[in-house]
C-alpha cells in the first residue's frame, strides 16, 4: 500500500495541529484502476462504463474499520461493487478516495493479481481484505 502526498500532508497537519477542523471523512470510497497511480495522486484510471461506481466504507468501528492492532487496521464487513453492465477491462490497482466521485486519492496499491471484469461480473471485497498498516518511522 502507498499513501499519496496529499494524505501524508493531511495526516501530519492534523496530528501536529497545523490545520483546525481537518477531520477524516465520514466514509471512504474504494475504487479500481486500470493504470498505476503515483504518490502525487495522478494516474488513477477508473472504468468509464455503465454500472461502475466506487464502493463506500463508513469510517466507523461498527461497520467500517476495526480498532488498530499493532498499527494494522482492517475493514470489518465485506463490500461489493455493482454488477458490471459491460466489460470494464483489466484492473491492476485499487485506491481509497475521500468522495464518491472526483475527490482526492488517499491510498492505493496493486491488486494481488490483475482482475479482468467481464459484463455481468461482481467484484467483492471480503471482510479483512483491506489492510492498512502504520509502520515504525526510521531512526533519526
């Protein structure tokens, strides 16, 4: 998983009090991409076919994300993208955005294997499949 420059700055500013009211969104939106994104937040190419929509995950500890354990947070419940009404190509990456459309790419990563989405197929994200880890900082 990678974190975009936008999100790194947002977290640092919020953590160290540089931006008042910079609260996390009430929901995050999972998206799929046919291209490789960059940490600058560019290069994320979502399907443009009818039937595709980002998947919402509430930002709460009941249905959204579990409490962190050793710096790792996972999604609590499964989520599914709408049934595809047309072939959508080969997805190679996933991303987390702060809005249902447009918005800012916050996190992204490569899928464990490319996913070809045919008409009539459904992509499901299993509970616990989204994993975010806050690692140790290097010694200074």
